[in-house]
């Protein structure tokens, strides 16, 4: 994608604030969701349009000051995304929330990265396979979430129903409201 300087800056800002500057993988995952939305007919068709949508990204994402010393990861990830790279474990997900959020609605969780859980809402898109290019970032496969995070249960085919606990006393993240989801 050929992006203007403003579009690149909007992507950097989304990655910077939404992944809490935690990791390259987290930034790539957020960037993948942004681009999935840009490519969808249900969201604005520009990066700044997607990132600037009301109540979809962190408050002040387009205006809050950023620490230049902490921007390197987000800038690198944004450049990778703009060259066509994607964080493959996110797939076609267009939503994410903090791993600490406990949601009450059905969702298909794809992965966890940068402190966020990435998911798809119910519908035909659950049937689609990801066909984008793969970034070089290491991923946490969905099957490993049970082992690696005792407070997270990734739902998918055959997963526990909404509100049910999963393995080892885990809390289900199988659901989300429209207002809470991003």
C-alpha cells in the first residue's frame, strides 16, 4: 500500500498506544487489524479513517503526545505493514481488547499479542482462511494460550460456550459487546 505521511503517522499512533509499546508482535497485530478494517467495506477505507473512528481505538490516539524514544518499534512495524506484511495469527480479525477484559458475547479468538486478545465476531468470515503475507514476528499460537496464560481461554471450533471456564480455572474471553470491542 502506498501511504501518505499522515496515513503512516496514524498507523504508528495506533500501534504505539494500543500495544502499550510492549512488543513488535503486539504492534504488528494491531496494524493487521487496522489494515483488515481498511480493506473491509464495513469500515473507512483509509488508515486515519479507521484509527480516528469514534470509540474504536484508545482515547486521544491521534492527538496524545508520544515519547520519541519509545516509537522505534511502532515505526518499524508500521513500515512492515505498509509494505504488505501482516501478523498471520490475527488472520482476518477486525477486533481486539485488553486480555484483562472479560466479555459476555460470542467471538472467535485468534491470538494474543501485546497485551491484547484478537478476535472475529460471529458470521461468514469465521469460515475464511487468512491469505495475506506473513511477517517474521514470532506468534503465540491459539492452542498454546491455554498453557501460557491461565486467565485466557481462546474460543474456536469446539471451544467452551460463552461464559464457561476453560482449562485449569481459566476465565473465558469468548465474548464481547459492540461498545467494548475494537
